[in-house]
C-alpha cells in the first residue's frame, strides 16, 4: 500500500540523498513551504513506512503550479506511484483554486509519454545551446478526471 503526504523536515535526509537537482538550503526551504509530496510504501506487518518517491513543485511566473521533479525509486517503478503522486498533487492544486498546472521534461526522456498519457498536452519548447530541448506540458484541471485508487491512502 502507498501513502502520500506532505514532506516534513524529518524527511530531509532521504530527500538530500536522493534529489541531487536542488541545493540543500533550497530543498529545506521547499519542504518548509509544503511543496514536496512524499510517497511511502506502507508495510503493515512491520508497522513502518519507507519513502519510495516524491513530487517537488513550485510556481511558474509566480502563479501557475509547476511540477519541478517527479521521481519514484527504481525498485518501485511501474506500480502506479508516479500516477498517484501526480493525481494527488493535481487535486491539491485544484482545491487551492488553480485551473491549470505545468511540467516539463527533456525531449530525449520517456517521461513525456507518461505525462501525455495522464492528459498533459504540449505547450511549448525551450531550446538551450548544447542541450536537448525541454518540452513544456500543460494540463487544465477542470478536465482532470477523478482517478481514485483503492490502494492509495491520503492524509
């Protein structure tokens, strides 16, 4: 079973160890602002929760929720955790009054297929010299279907 919750300061060691795309000081600030969702594998037999993935977000142009990072540890991929994190985040953003969300991925990464399967549409491309193009993807939340998953608990 997977539990999704807002990351706490006590999760910083796990996040620092696994998210090398952000400076430690900024990571602590993002956690303090409540902008990381953590997915945990709930082990009923051992009564403990082990982190298996996270979603980190911010605001594009200070007004549109932007998913900066979605990661599920390799041993836990393909089990719906990424989809659960994104769906939970979208619902939070919708409840907060936002009507759309954004994310991006490199054009040579397969993540674009995941986002398109979740209903995201291409919204533009950023071209930086010497790098693969960055594809921006958009999702209108009014059209986001309710995708309940009986295996996901939410706090």
